[in-house]
C-alpha cells in the first residue's frame, strides 16, 4: 500500500529547478460559464453537488442563480421542506 501512494506521488509531481511541486490529486471543479473555482471537488458525485447541471457541468453559485433565476431564499425553502 505504501508503494501505491508513492507511485501516485511520483506521477503527480512537477519539477521546477531544485524544487518539486506536487499537483493536487483531487482538484476543485471550475464553473463551465465563468471559470471560477467552485467548492466542489472533481471526485464528488454529481448527486451531492447543489449547482451541477446534467449535460452541461458544474456551475458556480452566481451563474446557477443567473441561469435559473433562483435566490438563496428559494434554496433555503427547498432545503427546509425536504
């Protein structure tokens, strides 16, 4: 098991001169409209994401609200009634 983690670390490294930087193995999603980094990770299942649109991808909260004309009050009311 230790060797598997080491292999993943070696694959995810970037060498810059004398420094070694490790890329994040589970980066955050970006909004497909504006490109802002969202709070959701790439390996989070789409059913667990609030602003994911099937067939399109992940949206940030602002773009989701703009596209669907929703507000935080609508989301809160749906959350409370579930």
